[in-house]
């Protein structure tokens, strides 16, 4: 879960610092990438028990990061 959350934070910082136009589109791309990475990382572990819970926790954490970034973008 931590690598996915770190990816979300890094992506959010990059969106905040590097984009002037279409910031929300880039933010959506960051979130989709985080969800895909969470699926891949959980499938690599090959542990069936708690798979859905781990994916949902990783995706929820990424969503919170993206949500905070979207609020910051709206406040600009």
C-alpha cells in the first residue's frame, strides 16, 4: 500500500507544480495509474486472503491524496 500512496503523493506534487492547463485531467491520470499499480502489486504477491481489502485500502489512500490535491487546485 505504501508504494501506491507514495506514487499518489509524487504524482500530486508533479501535477501541482508542472501543470497550468488541464490539471484535473492529469490528476485523474495519476489516480488511474495508482489504481492500476495497486492491482499489479497485489497480484504479484499471489496471496488470496484479503486481496480485495488490500486493493481497496491502497486505492482509498490514493483517492484521499487526489481529493486533497483537487481541493488545492480549486482554491488556486
